[in-house]
C-alpha cells in the first residue's frame, strides 16, 4: 500500500488552538492505528483540561471579536471556500479516511468526502437566510402606548462539538458547517480512534481564511471530551456517539443548563412485507446492515420478514454475506473493510457469542477473520422463535443482522417499536396504503421506503426515545446553533 506516505507526509500531528499548531501542555501523545493492519500510523497530542481551556478561551475571544463582526455573506464565502478546498483535496482526504478508519476507499470518496463538500455548500447558504419575526403585540393595560416586537435569532456562542469514529470527516462537517454559518465558534473534539481527517480539515479551514480561534481542534480520549462538556465557557454541546455516553453528556449539560443536542445509537428495524420481490428486498436488507461494516447508527440490524418470504429473503441475505470479500479498503475487489479497532472487534464478537448462548441460530458468519487487522465476517442470525435476544436489544455497531418472521402488521409494529431506540427504520413494499399506515406508527426519526440509509443536507435527521435529542440538517439545524431573542419597543 503506497497510500500511507502520500497522505501522512504533510499531515499536522498537532492540535489547532487559536490559530497555532501545538502539542499538549503535558507533552503526552497517543497512537493512531490502521485498522486493516493494526499498525501505528501516527502519534497525536493527548489534550488535557488546560489545553481544552485554552481552546475554549480562544473560541470565546474570536466570537466576541472578529467573528461577531463578520457579515453573513462573508461567513457564506468562507464556508464555500472551505468546500472548494475539500473538493480540491478530495483524493487525499479519502485516502486518509480509509487509512485511519478502515472503510472502503469508494465509500470514503462517495460518502465521506463528497458529502462533506455537499453539506458545506448547503449550510453556507443558510448564513444569509437566518430570519426572525415581526410581531404586533396586544398589551392593553398601558393606555395610549402601543408596542411592537421582533424575535431575532443570534448565535448561541461557543460550541463544543464531539464526533464519532464511523464517519469522522462527515460528522465533523455536520457540526462545523451549521455552527459557523450561524455565527458560532467551535472547539472540535474528534474521536480518539480517528482524528486525522479532522486535523487536515482544520488546516484547510486556515487556508480558507477563517480567523484564528473560530475553529479549534483538540485531540484526546473521553477525558478530553468530558473536559470540554464541563467547561463553563462552552454554551452548547453537540454530540454524536453512543447512547451510554450521550446520557452522561446530557446529565452534565442538564446540571449546568448548557444547550445540548445528541444524535445517539440506533437499532433500526427493516420491515419486508409479503408483496415484495424477495431478491430486491434481500439486496436492500444486506445494504442496510453491511454498509461501512455495519458501523452506521441507522444500520438495519433487525430484519422482520413476512413469513411467506422469510426463507427466501434470509437465505439470499446469507448468500450476499458469504460473497463479500474482506480486506484493506485500498484493495481492488474488496467489499468489506475492518472494524475500526481491536476493542470494537472484541465487543462485536462478545455480542455474537452472547447470542449463541441465548439460543440464536448463526446462519452464516459469526467469526473474526484469521488475518491481521480488525475484521469480522458479515453475520446473519436467525431468530425464528422471536426470543428476547441481547442481539435484538443492544446496538452491535458491526456487520450483524438478526432476522425474524412475522405474520401480521400489528404484531411486527409492536416488535419494531419495542426498543429503547428510535433513530431509523425502513419499509419494503409496493402496497401504498400499507406503507402509509406503517410509516405513521413507526417510532423512528427517519423512515425510508424501499431504500435505507439515505441522507441529504436538506432532510432533518435525529432520533426518538434513547436515540437522541434535537435534529441536524436543513432549517432544523438553525435551532441547534441559535438562540431566539425577543425585542419589545414601546411607542
């Protein structure tokens, strides 16, 4: 693989704080790995509380100073310039993402980087379209005095953005682009496993001309993120990650009354009705679970198939799983890369073994690949008795799907909604009446019909129940990064 020296040779292995590339004050670093080989590819700073404090103070100074004075059209142009730079360096960024995350290079190119460009350009447009309201008041207890009012949006302030490792670059852009468009400043904390594209993105933001302190990047582990969440100078936390960590962040923000939005875990059901083409439904179900090695918050990990089609669909999904070639995301012909880390592979294998002990039938897969790197074979589990398996309840975040039969719509909707999660779901059917009725009753922030895992910058995204609080994308993103101020004028 010759991609490594090409993408790492100029990468800053330092943090960006107040326009300066720096080491951690403690001097400590941590290793970053290539998931396809398990080899160390970089050492980056392990930021401590003092580093986080410096970053937050820099963001506040920038917010109160040059960034507050920047016109909406200027913010728009800076984001568009950053989008142009990301597009110009697309191949480099895609290779860096694949090297650090392990995903297929084609996925890095088509989803992570191309979508980052799309999101930056879309959110740039909102900078000049943030609106308020003019209100006529009906105050009657002050004779002879009339009142008018406006409700205006203004940036919330300093945003602490904490992003996961499954789509590192794209998730960073999901946070950065709307926050900056709204006039906020940002301290970004990338995942410990995948900090490299965030550092390169920050370098490109410098080249685009963002003032010092507007975007800061601190690298580190969960303790670094916790210091950012606790910092009194941060007005808003936006987090994408596990429900377990999200609950802790929500509790801390609740105590300090800090604004917070949380995009958390999922256990998305895929419902296949009896009028489907079994082959098409199986292909859709396989794509729903095996994209990005199943490391997708909306992965279709619970497959409910009408009993009439159950054997055909599950058998076909198993064939697709068996046909997938595992290997480095850089290698031609590879269809599934590694999981992100040894820890994640151990977690996935532990949940599979728990399924075995609870009586699940492993149709195919269920094993770690006997090779270097963090590979797990795509796994199809049959649960024809619909037992209360751990694999049905807990988010695996790996290439593991549990298939279950159903006989009627009411029963399968009860099963689909019997989950702590409510992020995504999909329905596969050509029966329009049935689809509309099912869509209304599914507890999910996004319901796809005859597709799965499709997102767009204009479509709000977020979850019900334990899958999170708030929405990203579209006009809804403005709510996450602005406060509403009412102004009342007597005349």
